[in-house]
C-alpha cells in the first residue's frame, strides 16, 4: 500500500522501532476506515499527498506538512465541532512516542488547527489548506461526487437541517475574498470552485 509505505518512511526517519511504526499505522488505518467515513478517509489522504508531491519543492518543511496531512482528520465526528482540536491533540500524543525535533509538535498542531479556520500562519500552512480545499475547484462531476460523499457522512442528519448547515458552509466560502491561499491554487482552482459552490447552492 503506497500510503502505508509513505507513512513508514516518514516515521522511520525518527525511530527504528518497527513495532511502534506498525502500531501507529494500525491506529491511523483503523480510524480513517471508520464505516461512516465516505469522504474523510484514506482516499482523502491520498488526494492530499498527490498535491503534496507536486508542490513539495515549494514547502519549507515538507516533513511537518506530511505529518499534518496524515493526522488532520484522524478524529472525525459529524456531531462535534472540535474535530480539528482533537485531531491535533491526538497527533501530538502519538507523535511524542518518536523523537521529533521539538518545534515540529507546535507546527503540526497549528497546521491541523488551520484546516478548520483556514487562516494560514505560514507559507507551508497555506499549501496545506489549499491541498485540503482543492476538491472544491475540480470539475463539476468530481465536485458533485464529493458532495454526495459528504451527504453520506451526514446521512443521519435530516434533510432540512443538512441543507441549512450546508448553505452556511457554502456561503462562508463564497463570502471570502479568496477561497485559496496560494497564488498557484487561486490561478488553477478559484474560478471553478466558486462556480461549483454556487451551483450546489442552487440545487440544495
């Protein structure tokens, strides 16, 4: 599995304990495979790493971004509003089992939290946020497939409540001066993302 190989190599830079590496991967694999995850799963991580691979040379600290990608949605509960906070706490707890440079922990935590606020405090965080939001700017067919997966994750939420909540999310992005933080993602995806969001609003 390519994703597991990537994870093992990343963690293996900081520990030779294969049992620990296997344990960390097993935890991550299990949580991202929770049965209600239709979008926020391992495929989502693979999509982010596809962008990561393209723009890795533009990152100042690519390893930190890689850790953040792996753990940014590890806690995901549709009924809670603190998923990012809990994901960040989870990441710091498990990653302290390996010998990372001290400043990595704060940066990983802040990057994961930024996937909630979409406020980037560094250039690397701008890229991470844009990787996470890139789905919004894909072709309409891909975007519609994404919205269907999100609805599936929220299948226990009644239609009226879901539509109201989803409208707020869409309007939040549309009111922003720009959806994307980096110039390259603005150029590539901003227009299509706004078209997609406005289309979804019309069919909700």
